[in-house]
C-alpha cells in the first residue's frame, strides 16, 4: 500500500503547534475533519478512541516517529494524515525520544489487512535515514506530499 | 560464536495480524534475550528486536513465520516468542487495537 492510497493531502500539517500528546492527536484529527476525510461530528469520538489506544501502550515506535491510530465505524476506507513537529514533543515513546513525525491512521473495523499494509509501508520507509531526515526538515505540506510521492515511487528504498 | 541457530515455525492466529501493539510486545520479548532473533517471512529476514522491522513484515492472519534464534538462550527465546505469537497474541481481547 502506498502513501497516496491513504494519506489525505489536504490534512497534511508541516508546522504542528501542539506540544503534548492529547493536543497533537486533536490537531491532526481536526485536520482530517477540515479536509473532509472524516465527519466533523465524528471527530470527538475518534480523538477519544485514539487516546484510549495510547493508554494500552504508546504508538511512539522510536526514531522520532509515532503512529497514533484507531478503528472507527464512520470511515469506509483507511484514511490518514502526516504531521511534522519541528521541535518534537513528548509522546511516551518506546525509546523515550521526542516525536517529530506523526502518521495518524483511522481504519474501518473490518479491514485489519489495510491497516497492517499501511503500517508496513510507513515502517519500511522510515528505516531509511534520508527519508526520515527530509521529512523532519519539511517546511510545507507540499514538501511532505512531494516526499511521500517520491517514497511511493521507491526513490528511498528498493 | 559457537552457538547454533535454532528455528521454529509459527502461524499468526489473530485476525488483526501483527499490528503495532503485538509488534511492540514481540520486539520487547525478543529484547529480553541475549540471542540474536531473526524473523523470516517468505524469504524476507528482519531483526526481531526492532518494532520497525517486525512491522515491515505486514504479517496478517494465517501468515507463516520462521523464528530464528542464535545465542546462549536461543531455545528459551524461541519457546517464549512462539508462545507469544501462537497463544497470547491470538487472544484478541488483550490487544484489539
């Protein structure tokens, strides 16, 4: 699965203002609502569900990356967005490091395979140092979208 | 050096597959052992102690994985990791997110 298959272009944020876990989850979920990828009425429920998932264990998987996510019946296909925090913020990561890169995913309850394939794509690309570094240095949503497109074209990993 | 590699095949049971939470639990469990742990899916080999590596397998329900352990506690590592995948993680209630 490619980034273009699930990332909502209009919801990408290059300059996250949030400084803690609840607010970054809210900021990115609101971005998805503003882009029309999720319903505005569903936003609160989705934020709550994502926070509940974080209580089981942080989705900050290391290398300055987090993949907050949930299943939600209001979406009929996997939707997601990407956010970059220049400063980074404390996300209770597994490695204790601050998180700068966020991939927020919302999937329909009956499509676990799609969720896995999105995680596969994200983690495979993130193993490449160049991709990680460029993403952290992105200044605009256009920069990020371009990088994701290059990753989709296998320009970082073979 | 001097340690043989032991292997074991396991099947992913949970309907959600090895998503973030199980991959985290697996990598943590693997990290408790001194032995080097490799997970193989269809010829692709990854470091079992790295959550990013385990996630790149996209192991869905029914996926056959080969676990390889090399080191002084290889047998115990495989025993624990096989149990984790085939029994503990098969219990959806524990990790269904």
